C-alpha cells in the first residue's frame, strides 16, 4: 500500500494524470494531492475493482464535484510566495566628479543622487548647480548634502548656510531631504575637539534648524565607528532622522544604537557610475514617498 500511494501521488501530480488520476488534479495544491493519494484514491481503486468499472470513470461519476471544489479553492487561493523588492541604486557626488552625465547614469540603473552643496560656512561646491539641474533633467530623484565642520561654527549657522545654497527641500516627489554628512575630520582631531555630549548638541542644533525651515528632518550620513566614538553611540535621532550608513563591505554590519535599519547604504567609494555607490533600503515607491515627505 505504501508503494501504491507513492506511485499514485506521483502520477496525480502531473506525471500521468490521464492514466491514473483525473486531469483536474493538475490544478490541485500539494495538500489536495496528498489527501487524494492517501485516502480517496485507494478507496476509489477498491470500488472500481469491485464494480468492474475503469478507475477514471469511477472518479468522474462519484467524485467529480469534490475535485471541482478543491480545484476552485486552489485556483483562487492567495499565494504566499515572498517576492524580493528591487532596491533602487544611487550615487553621491561632488565637484571631484566634474559635470556628470546623468542620462548615462540613469541608463546604468541609477535612480537617485545626492550632490554636495556646501561645507562648513566657507565652501559652496562649484559643480552643485550644474549637476543638480542635470540630474533633474535626466529624471532622477535628487538631494543635496552638507559636509559638517562642528569645530568652526554652530549647527544652526551651518544649517542656514546649507539652506541658503541649495540645501532646501520641498514635497514634490523628486527632492530628497537634505543630508548632514557628519564623519571623520579630514584636517584634525577625529571628533573635531568636541565631547560626545557637545557633538550630540551640535547635531541636534543643525537638525532642528533644518526641520524648522523645511518641515523635514535631515538625513544623517555617518559610519558606525565614528558615531560610536564621537557621539557616545547616541540614540537621540533614531525616531526622527533617516540614517545613511557608510560601510564598504558585502553587508551593512552593525548600525548605530539609535537605528534598527538604515534608509540609505553607501556600499562602495567607486563603481560603474561616478562617485560613491549607494543603495536605498526599499523600492522606488518608498523612495518617492521620502521625496514627498510621507
């Protein structure tokens, strides 16, 4: 009987339905097949032997309504297969990349770009306007970022400087909230001479000033190492500011304490497109929602 059930199940599952099972069994789910193979079809087989009828005729006459019901249930059942979401790719650039051809970048699969606008309160990126307009014309979702110098002026002062030179935001569906690039000091002490508490206060000053002007909190770009070292792994911004983590590896790794996930991931400093290579954590609809502020 064990061998019979196995052969019967194999035949029902589409190997030779016309010989042993009923053609409608092609539409049954695997659960239905197991029920048919273990209980119904052995019983029908015995009935067919006793009555002298062909097995398939007996199925048609006696159990066709039940097979139709099972097949209908299977056809209209909601599938449970999980589908992988496409994660939009992006880049971030500055004047070091010159004038970027965003039409080529878009053809290479890029959906968004962050463009450097300002640094401290003394530097305006000379390529910002050119690249921002070109990215817009190419149909990319784009945003601006500010490289912070917490040792030179207050967070509010630098936020206002950023806002005055391209860092604004509007809920138009194509503009990403401005990003605060807060990371290793390129010209001195790693934490810019600030204590962890003073650094947290500086970031809060920048963030609140930006939010007051735009109604959007800025994205925070950083590394887990710098954030842990220079803010004491502060958890003050996880509920308000999206995270953009930089880690050049095959996985994102450990995140700063405040965030359970990252919104953007800078995964390489070079690649097939100009500038640093980035990925959005979601799909294109989610990226557009961030650009709308929803």
